[in-house]
């Protein structure tokens, strides 16, 4: 928080008026990336296609932030905002004809796959090792599509 306050040219105590903790700040950052990915996906009647587009956009957004996958795992969701945004986030899936419970399950699976993939992709040692066997971009697409096709409505 100290470094952020310095970069912003404000006192550290000023940040705490808006954000209670470092964990909340990280959760807010991750939530912003997540929502941007969700809103970047064009509406579609095919919920599987929506999930693939979302997963691709989420990976792209996270890829722009150093160590973002680790941040996702460490911080988790921002508790004050989860219930507030759930309906909004699941609406495109619900409009495609799947239940709220199914929407939560498939969304969670895509988020988990994406974050897990990025943990390896953003780790230099794993990246160097795995890059000898796979292409991170095309094989992410392959895995994401396989995951989406395997879901039942």
C-alpha cells in the first residue's frame, strides 16, 4: 500500500479510507479484470461459445498484469462485491437457457481452468519447461474448448 500511495502521490492513510486492506485492493484489481472480460464478450445464444469467449478474454486481461494468477489465488473474491455482481455476471448464461446453479458451476470451472493455466504460464520455470512441449495460446484454446464442450446444460 505504501508503494501505491507513493506512486499516486497521496498518503498511505488516504488509501485506507477507500480500501480496507492490501487483500481488498488485490481483490478489487482481479474483480476489475474479471468484469472487463465478461463485458467484452458479445451476446450469444450459445452459452458454450460465451464461456469460451469469456475464458479467452479473461486470460488476455490477466496476462497483461504481472503475476496476476498468483494474485487471484492469494486474494480471492472481494466479499463485499460478490453477491452484488453475481446476477449481472451470470445473466448471459441464464439468458442462454441454463439454470443459475449450472451457470455458477460452468463459470467457476472456466475461471479455475484459466487461472490454473496462467499459474504455469506466468511462472518462468514452468513456462520454460512446458514451452518445449506445448504452445500456451493454441493449447489453452484447445483445453478451454474441450472443457466447454464437456459441460451438460
